[in-house]
């Protein structure tokens, strides 16, 4: 009589393309280490230095004597609460644009079909590439002075600044917000509801807009100088910079910066909490659409109307953007005339574009490595995204709140007035770290399902390097604060700093402002081409999704865990 067949059991076997769990966890943690070092150097140590400096006496080099909470009392007496309130006021119109106008445009473009959606993304690349706030604000101030309306504007400085900032940032806010909403609307099945992803994106945008308003510096510096009374249009960053570097009260300025860092830290923690609670992720849906999913919807009968509405909305966006930029565009090709003695055009461009490029490349590369370690290799398993929490307080922190600590470090290193001193002191891009982590998190299940690491992880992430690096580079190159703090003499001038000085007649220059130096035509064309290519060819393939995967979004049961039969 034959013996019954021995029972068989199945045990998971590791996928040949994936390392075993302990090795994967150790590799993931190792990839985070360079980012942690850069984070400590760029954010943690300057923050601690700012806090320590806020309790010390004032002076160019600091007395080193503790003054207790006197600097904080001075900060509140000088109107810190009012400065925060004014920053919130500055954010109201951009918030309305980001939370009302931008999602409406995104819904119209999404319902109008693939061609309209791609055209919308291409058009929205223009405000991103042509955002030159220093040039626009300087041009507006020059025109108002020439027309004799500048004094009248300063009679209501708050209204003037709120209006000017809303006009100049309108195109940028619409472009960024609508781009994210379009990715949230992208779905694989017609019955999937994009509303949760839209709400999550809206929450992150709201936090980001508020954080940006709290760090506003360029607009009050160029247009109002803080207002007739010095505090009418002051924001926390503007006040900290003026207090520290105009009156040399570094302790008081550090107190203002510390208070601002607390607010920004809370906003960053709120953002990471939203990401964790909603299980937000970014998924790459492949290089081609599946037409049955995207096109076979109930909107085909109304498509001509939707296309017309989308086109009209884009005309409004471009119209407002061009109208707000006219003070810059009118002087774009103005003759630069003789530059101040010792200033060479080639050196000026090098100072403007090369230092921020150096820090951007390092910051984004380290963010990509850490994002791969957290999102793809997942050293803590399902809790891996908790590794983002330590970075969260600095998610929205720019150069401004840490400028005092950065300036003192640059001075101690003897780099004031040198080319190296112009490099922004940010060696890790925390927003890029979040973006890469969420992207690799979204692709992780496909990798576990048997996809090759190169096809499912690396290739979809390569264009993200450009998506995160290009805006970071432009933002640093267009910001005048850091270069003005560390620049010494004609050899260390940048284009925004030089044109700002010419506008103030620091060199006794007359005639038209050479605003074309700030964002020269070749660089503008290059940025437009790159942004359009990225928006249409790559960003349109990204989907922002929330919640657990289900249905078509979920990998097959047991995916990524091939089984091997063994005899019991």
C-alpha cells in the first residue's frame, strides 16, 4: 500500500533581485548617514547656534555674556506678533489662489482630456521658469518713481505690498499648485476617488504658502524698506536681517530668528503628520497612458466646453503673469552700460549661478540617496517614514532664519568676500528628501512584485533629480539675501545684488536698470525648455495617491515573495 504523500509547506524565498531583509535594512540606514551629516551641519548646528546667540549680548562679535530673555523681550516689544500677523496677511491671497483657483484649473484640465492636460502642464512651466522676483520688484519700483506714484504707494504700505506680492507670485503659485493637483487627479480606474489626495495636497500647499510668507524678505526690502515707520511691512526674516546686520544687534536678531524657527518647525511637523496619516506617496505610472482608463469617462460629451474653459483659464494665468512682469520685461533688453569699476560680466554671472549650483547638486544628490534608503529599502519596515520626522522641523526652512548663524560661520572660516563664501550654506534639500522618499515609497510595492530595481526604482527617479534641483538652483540664484550678507567688493557681487545697488544709486549710475542681468535671456530660454520637457514628459506621469493600495493599485497577493516547496 502506497504511503500518503508527505505534506508540503510553502516558505517565502527572497526575490533574486532584492537583498535579504537585514542587509536591506543596513544598506538603507547607511544611505541615510550622508544626509544626516549634511542635515546636522546645515540645519541642526546653525539652529543651536542661533538659539545660543539669542541669549547673548549684542555687538558685531557678541559680548559672550548672557542677557537672559532680554533679547526675546526686545523681539516682542519690537512687534514680532505683528510681523507674524502681517506675514499671514501676505499669505491670504496666495492661499486663495492655491486652494481655490489652482484646483479649479486642474480639474478643468484633467476633465478636458490628455491633450488639454499636457498643454496645461506646458503652459504652467512658463511662470516657473520666468520667476525673477528681484527683477520684477526693482522694475516696478523704478516705474513708480518715474511716474511719481511711489510716494503715494508708501502712504498705504501694507496694501501696496500685499497687492504687489500677490500679483508677482500669482503665476508661480498657480503653476506649483495646479501641477500637484493634476498629479492627485491622476487615477488608474474611473471609479477611484481623487478627493482624498486633493485634500492632502491642499493641506501641504497651505502649510507651504504660510511658511513662505513668514520668510518673505525680497518684497519688503526692495519695495517698502519695512514701511515709513520701519515696522509697517516688516516680516520676521526682514526684521531679523535688519536688526542683525544694519544695527548689529545680532542677539536680538537671533531671538527673532529663533521664534520664527519654532513656527516653521511646527508647520513642518504638521506636514509630516499629514503625510504619515494619509499614507501619501508618489507613483510613476509609466511612460504611456492607458487610454481606456484616462479617456473613457463620462466627460467626453462636454469635452469641447471643458477645453474652452481650460484655454480661457490658461489665458488668464498667462495674462496676469505677463502683466505683473511688465516692469521687468520692459527693461529686459536694456543696455547694461558701463559696469562699476572692477565688475566683470563673466565674473558676475559666475558668482550668480555657479555657487548655488554647487550646493544644489550636493543637496539633491544626498536627498536622493537618503530617499532611496528610506522609501525603497525601508529599514524600519512599514514604519520607515518615521525616519522623516527628525528632518520635518526644517522642511520649510530657507536661508533667512539661519542667516545669522551662517554669516558668523562664514566669517570664522575667512570666506567673506570669497567665491566659496557665496555658496548657500544648505547641503541637504529637505523638500527633495521628502519628494524622493515618497516616490520610492510609491514604487516599492512594484519592486516587491518582481519588477527589476532599475526599471521600477532607478529609471523613474532619475528625472526627479532635475525636477527638484532646477527650482532649488533658481531660488538660490534669485535670492539676494545671502549674497548681500557675505559679499565684499566687486569681485563677490551677484547680479541681483549689483542691480539692487544700481537701483539705489549706490554707484551713481543713471539711465535704465539692467534687469536683464538678473535672469539673462540664454538662461531664461534654457529654463523654459527644461521645465516644459520635465512637466510634459515626466511630471505628467507622476500620481499623488493616499491611503492603502487596493484593487488595481495593490500588488498581487504574495508579490515579491516567491515560494519554494519543501517536504515536511
